[in-house]
C-alpha cells in the first residue's frame, strides 16, 4: 500500500541525530530525517503498522522531522494513543465532508471518545440526507489518498484564515502566547489543529458514521450544535467485523434481556439504583451461594457493618481526602456521614474492636453489603455502571509472610470461579500512582509480592504502571466474554497503609505488637456488573443453576394437568425451580413460549408419559425430545444443577 508522506522542509544545526528505538536499538541519522523514515530504517515491531509516532513520549505525525537526539516508537491502531489519533483524523474527514456540502457550516471541535469520535458543528439542523452527502464526500477523499499536511501559522494569519468561524477564533485566542498555531490541510479543507494525524486519508478506509444529534451547549445562550458521531478503522474489513460484533452485542443487550426475563428494572426516581425483581434475586442468591461455598471452604467469616460512617472514619481511611467527590454524603444531627463506597473501614473497625493475637491470623472477613458511589448521571449504563451495588468483598488480615500464600489461594479460586462461567480471564498488575499513601519502599515490597505470585502462578498478566489505588498496588482481574469483549471484574489489593492509619495491632509470638497487612479482594466484582456481563456473555441463556426457572412442565391436555403439577411438586421438594402451565393455549405455542423465555428444561406430559410415569424432555438448544422415566429425569436435572454445569 502506498502511504505517501507529506514533503517536509527542514533546517538543522546538527548534522546528525541519535535515535533510540523501543527494542533498545539505536541509529544515527541525518538531522531532519522524518519519523516515518527513521521507523522504516529500524523496521522493528510495529514499524510497518505505524500511523503516527511517539517522540520522547509525545505523539507526533510520521512526517515530523527529527532534529534532536531522542526516543522514537511507532504508534499503531493497536495502541490507545494510535487508536485515538485515527479516530480524531476520521473526525477531520467528517468535517471536510460536511463543509463541502454545507459551506456555511462552522466546525467547532472533533475529539476521539471511548468508542469512536464526534465532531460538533455550528450549522442548521442536519438531516439524514446530509449524512449521505458527507459519506459520499468521505469516500471520494479516501479514494484520492489525500495527505494530512501540517502548516504553522502566526496568530494573525490564523485569525485571518478562520475569520468567519467564532469558535475557531476562540480556540486561537486560547493558544498560549509563544506557542505556534498549527493547521492541517486535507485536500481543499483546512482545520485548526494541534495534531497529530494519520499520514493520509487512505488510513481511514474503515470510517463509519454512527449518527447525529443536536447538542445543547453549556452556555445556554449559545446556539445548539449538531454532533456527528462515528468510528474509524484502518480497513473496511475491520469495520465490518466491528459492525457484526455490534449487532450481536445489541441483540444481547443486558438491559433488554433484563426486562424480557424480568430480572431487574430502573426508575427515573432512582437513577443508577437497580431494582431487583424476583427472578433477578434468584440469580443474585445463587451467585452468593456459589461464593459462600468457597468462603466456608477457605475459612472466611461473614460480617455486616454500617452503610454509613461519620466523616472521621473516612479521614482515617483516606477516602475523605482521595474519594470524597465520589461519595454520597448525608447530614445527621449536625454531623456529616458518608455512605460507604467500599467495605474496608467497617472491617478495620472490627479488627480493632479488641486485642488480637497472631493465632487469629489470617483473619478473613467477608461482607456482602450494598455500597454507594456517586457516578455521574451521564455515565450510568444498565447494570454495568450503577450507583448502588454489592460486591463479593472480603478483607484478609495477615502477617507479612502470610500474604503470599493467601493471594495464591485467591488466584486458584479465580481460576475455578471463571471456569464455571466459561469466561476467559487475565490479570493486570497496577502499581504506585502519582497520588499515594505511605512510603515508596513499602509500595515496592507490596508490588514485588504481587508480581512474584503472578509469575509463579503462570497466569496471563500485564503491568500498568501508576494505575494502582491510592492506598495499595493491585491485581485487577479482566475477563473476556463470548464476543471477545474485555471487562474488569474483581481486584486483589495488598495494603500496608490502611492498617497503619487505623492503628491495627496484633500480638506476635514474640509478645510484641505488630501491624497486620490487609488483602482487600473481590473476585466476581459486583453482582450488578457481573450479572450484566454474564447475560450478554450467554445471550440470556443462564446456566441451569442460575436460571430463575429451571423446568417447565407442559400437560398436553387438561387431563394431564394433575401429572404435571405432581412433577412440579417433586422437583420443588428437591430444591429445584419449576412451574407448570395451563392448557388454554395450543401445545406448540406453550412450548414456543418456554423456549423464548430461555427455559433450560421443558417437559411435556401426555397419555404415554402419564401411563408410563415418564416425561418427554426437551433440553434448551435442542429440537429433539427424549423420553426419561421420572426418577431418571429428576436425577439428571439435580445432578446438572448441583455440579453447576454450564448449559442444559
Ligand atoms: Zn486534528
Ligand atoms: Zn477494602
């Protein structure tokens, strides 16, 4: 593919520059060599796929001449930054297309987002046919392989160029004195921009407009803007794969499935607070039961601590300083209380409630209490982003030596837990952030422990420098669902700070007082998020042990109804969830309804079955039914539910 680069003019005092590459290789090149040429020369990992470059940690155009010694790395679509550059470049292309069709449209800004990009325009209300025209213009530009060419202007040149666009004039006025103003030309279209961008429009072959909407500006007196949203990919094939995945994801949207299966709902009067319906509570209770079995086997105790604590508790824990903005606060009798965003403080207070001995350690305290976090209303999303939730949370108080074996046990449990749901998982080790509590040496020690356990366990993991919590480094658990989408669930944090801040002590075998270390951990994460992810993962076909109803008995005619009811009673006596339906509707309609509700097991009882004491069993996902005696059927279903087999 010919990805031609813009011609670059340069002047340099140095005859040559020394460039370092990510693999440690170095090259001496003549000064003014472009980043593209330097990467081509090097030809290391990512060089061919580079759409921009990182120069001493700053993203630059591939056409940028290198005029000093420094570190150069390729940026590709696989990198977050590279991806953002391609999204933002796509936004330019949209602006170009719109201005070609509506010359009086005034572009404002076009940033990348979490999942694509948008561009806001000061323009008359748009119509679907405007978007068609934009799409056609974009196609033309992509075929013409137009370059993104950077020009640097003086302030007055820039002001002249954008004289008719007050938005751009405001941006120009905001450029700090002494900094250059840059514009990028793409064909005949020029946009004010800091850059960088992809080299040519050929890189935007997989661009796709998702839609448009009117945007109310923050300043209510300003005119409404029109926002065009889209997403970009380097190739058409990548776009097609994305659109296919998106259609599949939409069909599995947990908000839709949650309503259809009557699991949960939301009301405007409590935004972000899930309302669990009877069916949903069954799922939550089964998950709790699953987790509790592990807790019992692994020597945990369960506790319940207050939902609210006075401000002073959070001052001690550090939440007041670092997390206050994300907490719900309440005034009671002149004191400020905070709704707990995490269970840690309550567990610390229990540990501190009396003198402790080393013989009590490890002390494992689990708590399934509702937690509250003040998520911005714009970010709320079904069950995956909520303001009230319950975690499979626990705090493990250990001696320093006990931390490692304890975390090893946790990784084993994670493996078994996610295998039960057929979810792939991996770990991310997040280390000391810019704002942190305690001494750096202690952080180093905790980070080293976590990394040692990860390495020894053979688990897949990567390191995210600076992404740890403010009080501890952590291992975040990431899962991948059946559509290949990543989700973060649980976390394991190794904390030396909070026990110190709460003044926790235990008497060691030496008779002296020592400070314990705390492992904070959740594995499945929150019930809310986990149920949301799981519903999409299985497209609503919950495994039988989690299904709100496991068996539906369908009598062929009214005279078979007593046999159906008798079977339901037998199933219920064994702790299984079953119901029987009446005979008002046709048999095929009733079978169809049971299928639509994703019932794991459907049994039909007619003359033959009643006479033989058998059932005609239809397992979810199968078109055939088979005959089983009633005891066989009961044993079959009980066994699968007890073993938490994945599907019917
Ligand atoms: Zn730009
Ligand atoms: Zn905690």
